[in-house]
C-alpha cells in the first residue's frame, strides 16, 4: 500500500468516489466543469491494437482521453505522443513504468501487452495507484487472474477487462432477444472465431500467449455463450490439433473444437483456429427462431439477423455502429467518475480463464470436465 | 437360402449380372429393349416419407418404377396402388410380406420403417431374393448393421442405404471443391441438423428409433463430414441434454453436441436437436475460403456458397436441382442392371452407426472415445 501514499489528494478523492463538489477543489480541475472532466488513459504497449485501435480511438471518446504512453520503442512513443497531444514527460518505458504513480494526469493504465505480461503490469499499475483496463485474455492462468483481482482490490482500484463487445449495441440487443426469450427458450449455440495467423507472432508462442487460438479468439465464443445465455457452463469438453509440419505451431495447437453444457440444458458447440480463412459469428438456436450474428466479433460492421420467428418477426435487425473502443473506455471512465463497478470486471476475465483451463484439461485428459 | 429357389430364371440371371442378351430371353422382357427395362421397387412403409416422397417420386424416375406396396393399412395401400398403377396382387402386409419372393415384378425392397425394424425387413427381403434399399440410419446398432450386410451378401443381393445427398449435384460439387483443395486444406467443419419435433413421434421413442436426434438428423452431419473430407473420424466426444419437463423426451435426449477428429487434423463440431427452430447446414472452413451449404440437407433448394477465396472465386455456386429420391433409386437400379456396387452400400451405413455408438459411449462415459 506504500504506493498509495504518493497519490495526490485529488486522485484519492476521485478514486474514492467523493462527490464532484469536493473534487472541484483540486487545482487540476480549476476553471472547468469537473463532472465533464475526461479520464486520462495510459496505453501500455503500442502495437497494432494499442496504437492502431485504442490510442487512435481516444480522441473520439466522450469521457476518456490519452494521457500517457508506455513502450519499449522511444522513437515510436515520441512520435505518437506528439500526434495525440501527450506530454513528453508522460512517456514511460517498461523499466520506469512505475513512476506513473507520480503522474496525476493518468487515471487508468490500459494493459495491451502479450498475455503473459498482463499479470505483472496490472499489479504494477494497481500498486502505482492506477485503475486498470486489461486486455483479454486477462492472464495466462486462473491463479494469475486471482492475484490481479486481489492486487486491484488491495489498492482500492477498479479493474476492467477488455470485453469490448459487452458495450456494443448489436450484442446488447442480441442479449436482450435471447434473455427475454423473444423466440422461445435458447437451446443450442454455435460460435466460431478463427483466422489464418502469420508467421512469428507472439500469439503462437505458448510462453507469451498462454495457449493457442482459444486464448485470443475462442475466448470470444466462450464469452458470447456466457453473456447471451446469462449462464455459466457446468461441463466442457475439447479436442485440439497441432500440426507437425507447420512452423507457426511449434508450441501451441493450431485449433480447438469444444462443447459446453449450461444449467438450463443449453448446449454450445464452438471452434477456434489460427489456420483457416477468417470466420467469426454465432448462431443462437431458440425454439422459434435462430438469432444469428455474422460477423459477430469484428471491430465494426456487425450484422444481427433473426431467421424464422414467424410472420414479419424475422430478418435483419438494425443497430447503431459505434466505436467499440470508446464504448469500453468511456464505460470505465464513467465507473470511475461515478464510483460504479465496471460491467466486465476482473471476475469476468477470471470466469473465462476458468473455462479455458478446463478446456485444456479436457483436451489433455480426454475427459469431459466439470466446471466449478 | 431356401427362398432363393423360388426365384424365376429371369430374376436369377438379372441379379447375377448376366448379359442383356441372355436376359432378353425372359418372357417378361419380350417386345422391349431390356437394357432400358425399369427396376421394380416395393415400398415397405407408407408414411410421410415412403408414400409422400419415395412413391410419389417413382413415376418420375428413369430406371426405377413402383412395383409393390407393403403396409399395415390395407385401405391406404389399395388407394395408393390404384394411384400409382400397382397391381392389387402386389400389395402385402407385414405378415405376408415374405411372399414378395414369388413376385417377379419386384427387384428391390425399399425399407422405410421405424429404425428398429430395418434389421428384420432387410434380412427378410434378402431372404426373399430381393435387393434392398434401406433408409438411414441403417439400424439401431452396429451388430444389426453387420447382420444385414451378411444377409444380403449370403443372398447375393445388393444393399444400399438411403443417403440421398450422395447422389445430389450440390453435394457432389462440394465434395469436389473440398477434396481437390480448391481453397486449400480443409481445417474445420461445422454442421447442424435440427428441428422442433411434434408429440408422439416414433423418432423420440428409443425402442423404435434406437436413440435421439443423432439417429435421424445428426447422422447427416456425420455423413457430410465423412464424405466431404473423404476421411474417417478417429476420435469423438459428445454431450447430450434430456429435459425433465418435456413429454417428447421421456426415453431419449432432446439434443447432442459433438466433436470429431480426422487423421489429417481436420476437426468437426456438430449439433443435432429435436427441440429448436429448423437448421440444416455445414460450413467447411479451408485455408483460403469457407465452403458453405445452407440449407444442406433439405429435399431441395440446396444452396452452396464460397465465402472468401480471393478475387472473383467466391460467391454462390449454381447446381442443377434434381429429384433426390429418383437419383438414389435410379442409382441402385443402374447398379442392378450393370452389376455394380452401389455408392452407399451397407458398409456406409455401418460406418455411421459405429460413429453414433461411439458418440453415445462418449456422452455416457464422459470420455473422448477412439473410433476404430
């Protein structure tokens, strides 16, 4: 807890959810309506996702703004800092990252590193007195997830996991249709998320990625089955395939198919692969219709359709297209502002990781496995 | 073999594949080109499928014709016999069915009874000296399938199983695309076949049906995975669900999800259900494209599409729409005429039944099961 002592009064009050009237006393907030003050994000990891999606989106956000960068490439970081109006003093590298504790401009640290580094950087960020947004998969193991949750709790900081689709209107409408049983009880859900991965990607290095495509892609299928149904799987099984002749897959499987059973009797059958043409979708088969989203997991252009349903109830369902990254970052900003719990907290990442560990257990043991 | 002694010389010569010149000596063939003579089918079981599809189609066939009816409803049989130009003396019931041995007008017995009766009627037909077309699933157990194959072999009669889609141009084109690897290696296949079943159907009575939806519907998914890939599964697993509050499912599961692994590393994930909105399709995901058929298992209107593939190679693929029942019945007629082996012999039904038995073994044991 020693890191907390370095927090400014403003930061403490804000993170503790003290009323805006009190926060308005902080020098930083002078001359503006503090209820509208944007939450500062530090982006840790400036790769395709961190720079190309999150940082690029921040200027469009309503409640979030770019505040700091953490990178191993100083030139890249400097260039991006200039582009996004970030002070040079708010550029960190992986060694001096902990100094972010002294940066009152930073409210949230967004961890966009290889999976194996999520655990370390989430805990370091929490110890630096920052809220944490961590990409999915939350970590490489259930144990790591639990430690991350504990660290953020101990620091009295919020922890959100990057399940961007939980803030996306097409998915929110699909959840509503399924859970209100607009077309009867949900019975079976199919979901796939796959693409052809290039050579030399960290995502195919088990040490860095924690596993194969289920960590990065299949997790969308698992999460979708869970949030669409509102249920937790009780039983899973899986079969994997690791080719012997493909240099991309020397440490992980190339693909996995798996089944899940839910308490209501809902069954799921899913697939994830790094070795075939891109596919990302779900089919929720209910008593009187199929609710189909295809694509379902892309950054935009999601299409929701009801097949069947009787009369004029079928057909495409229009939903607003939004910036998914702003939606999730604005959500955590709002939670910080209003001291609410995020919709996708650490516990949500932990639940998926528990399922993934059981899928690997099943693939390795050749047994259908109970999920506690 | 005693039933064989009652065969006419013509029938013996024909079934033994003797040259048309010899067959032309038979009195029955006088005054017509025997190479064009149609093969007479007896339809055993005049339900929705036997009467509504097979019998209805026979007048349209090129090489097959309606020759006899076997039914427990004399009035229905008489009415249908009149409609289809079948002699009243060629109407049988389940007791006197074996007299078909004396009916030279009948070349093939097509067994369209509940699954549990396939074994008995196939063997009785073979003993009556008739070729057999038997609906899928071939029987309730592997053991029954083996006995049926042995009986037809002992009687020197052909045995074909009703896999109508193996004679259908859309499926034949899909097989070609996949096996020629027009879009690279096949990696993962998804398939579902399901619908909402009505109350009091024999197909939900385990004694009659041998199991749940996998017997009647899931078998299409299994068969499609096998014929598209040209491979046999080596590993399978399954999870089933039998609701406690649905009177349709007192003796069988309502649905099953299952995975299969093939020697090349191809993985399959499939679902079959009697408890949700109709769905029948497959997605064969290959390296450079998805080959999609939706619907895939209907009696007509099948739609084949390539998603991806690069350049102008994607999009819908046109194939001729045909009468699937004529295609299969004409095929066996041609095999009889030319003494060839049918494309979907008893061994094909046996292979699917072996997979189905392993799926049930997996669902019951909670283990991934090797398929010999």
